[in-house]
């Protein structure tokens, strides 16, 4: 089944972003995927829906840096030109280039983390709102993290940026209601290349700390995001939904 609805998913050449794009394509939405590397993005696009969605003109891919305003403008322009609307936005892109005490962190690195993890989400939301959602409504989902919930050793910069993203989620939900819903998901460790350092070589040990008995999979996050971008979630806005296999129940943020 196809729908007339259209989504932009940032950081979707692999991992969680690609799984979200796949879930939306499979339910019939048209999707614009973005990512830094044009080659890997093209490969991701061709793989969505086993290539059928691309051939049917239901998937487009636009390469660029998510926090670059010119890239954001380019994506929104191409999405409107190709599909004529933007109903959904998923701000999935994120970065975490450092691990260690914040007091030793170079200020420029912290600014870069906020540019990618917070300012890009604001910029994307502002652009899609102006292009379509202000007049027609829509829904936004930001990908936050359980690291936003409280301080954790070594994750200060990342956690602070994700806490800011969760706050931005609530603020925009308040400002854009009732026509635009804005929510977030906050995953714990999900088995992606981005999170490899958190479990590689000791997956069983890490998984044992989760009441659910396993780490997350990209599809776990994708299912929750697809729900939030559906009419079934029409009374949910301003929320950050924790997806953690129960890990925060036992005080684990990793």
C-alpha cells in the first residue's frame, strides 16, 4: 500500500536512520534520506524496498552534512519538488566524538557536538515547518538518548546535547501545537556502528545488565518512531519515549 505522506529522515544511510526509513517505506510512505557519504547513501537508497521504492519514485537521496544550513535548504527544496509535501521529519543524525571529563574538553568540540545534535534538529524543523507543516500540519521525531537522563562518566558532552534536544522537543511541541506534533525517542545501546565501542567484545556482559536480556536493534527504534509518526499517536506530543530494554530500571544508562 502507498500513502501520500512524505518523510525526511536525516542520518539514514545506515543503522537506526536506515531502519526508520525502511519502516516508513514498508508502510507506504515516500521518503527522502540524507547522509554525508554520497556512495553509501545511494547504496542505502537502492536497498530500500529491495529497490522497488526507488524505481517507483518513492525514495530520493540527498547527500550532505546534516548541520549545514545549505544542505538543509537543498533537501527541503528537492523534497518539495519531488513529492510536493513534507508530512514527517526524523532528526536522527548525531555525533559523539569524545569520551572523557568535560572539564578537559576543547570548546570547539563541544560547539560541534551541539551543532550536529541540537542545532541541526532545530534548523531542519524550522525549514520543514516553513515549507509545509505550518499550513498543513505534520509530525517530528527527534532521536535523543538515555544519556540525556542524568550525568554519566565520560558522556557529559553527548548527554548534555541530548538533554538539550529533549528540551527542544518539548518546547517545539508546545509552540507548534495543535497542528504539528513533536516527540523524541531515547534509546539505550543499540547495535549499530555508532555504538560499537559500548559493547564490542563484551556484548553478553553488557546485555546481561538489561532486564530484557539483550541490546537494542535498529528495528526496535524504527518501530517506535513509525508509531509516533502515525495517526495512532495523534494524542502524543512533547514526550521523550525511553527505549532501553529496561536498563534505566536498574540504573544503567549505557
